[in-house]
C-alpha cells in the first residue's frame, strides 16, 4: 500500500492505518507525496521520514521507503540525498524501493553509495517496462530518470507502432531484470501501471531464472 502524508494530518493517518490493518494489509510504502498547488499541505508531516517515524510508533506495519538511484528531482545533490535516505532508515524503514531507471549501472553505483553511507537495509530496484511512449516521457520528467541512447532509439523507432513498442519495451525491461538478478539484487519491484498483461509477461520471461 502506498501511503502519502503531505496533505494529511495525524488523525487522518490514524484512520488510514486502522482501515489497512482491518483489511489485513501488512506492508506500507511511506511517501511524502507530490506537491500539488491545488491541494493544501498540512503541517504534521513534511517528509516521508516523519511519516515513517509516526507509523513505527503507532502501527505494526512493515514499512518501506522510496529511493532515487539518480537523485530526487528536488535534491541538492548525492550527499544530501543519502543523508535524507539514512534518516528514513533510522526512522524505521525496513526496505527501500527504488524509483524507475533504465541504466542498471546507476542502480549499482547507488547501492554502493548506500552501503558506504551506512544504509544496510535491502534496496530493491524498480523497473518499468515501456509500453507507451507518452507515458514514459511524462514519468521521466516527473522522477528525473535519464534515458540511455539505446533506450531512446527504441522509443524513436517504435513509438508509432503500438505492438512493436510493447514487444521492444518488454524485451528491454527483461534484459534489465535478468542482469539485476544475475547480480543478486534484493528482489525486483515492477511498475506495471495496473496492467496485468505486463506483470504476466515479465513473470513468464523470468520463470526459469528466479
């Protein structure tokens, strides 16, 4: 369950927690949430680490935190980014789920930096198969992920052919996942955008590998 906090107060978070617990939800990804000029922010939670601290005190959830292999768009730099990430872990985050990326080398360097910074919880890579060119361009703009030339060539070549882009995007994602698994990563987090076909194709593609 993704739980944001920027626009909620403690009473609202308490109510969400009760509802989640009642439904048997055990795992929560604690997020600040995107800023929206049309939605007023509240004062109880300014950062994801504030929500993690509160949930750790008031619930029994397994709490995950988000991380950005190429830095959060609002970050002042890698050192500041790792400092804030360490705060999330110290607050109680038990696993970190990464934002999407398209070059595995960014993720490997990021994990190495985490370990040097004393962040020793599992760091799970986030992979998003490209099946829609406009969607991926919007997501990249929002999260700051860079596009390797190989990846850009795929989008440019096949963006006018829906089925071809789907097949090419799935193949690219599978190649990322296979390389990550070969390097013993802490699981894989899939961004399927609520598309069960994507989830099924990925699972079929790695069923003999995992």
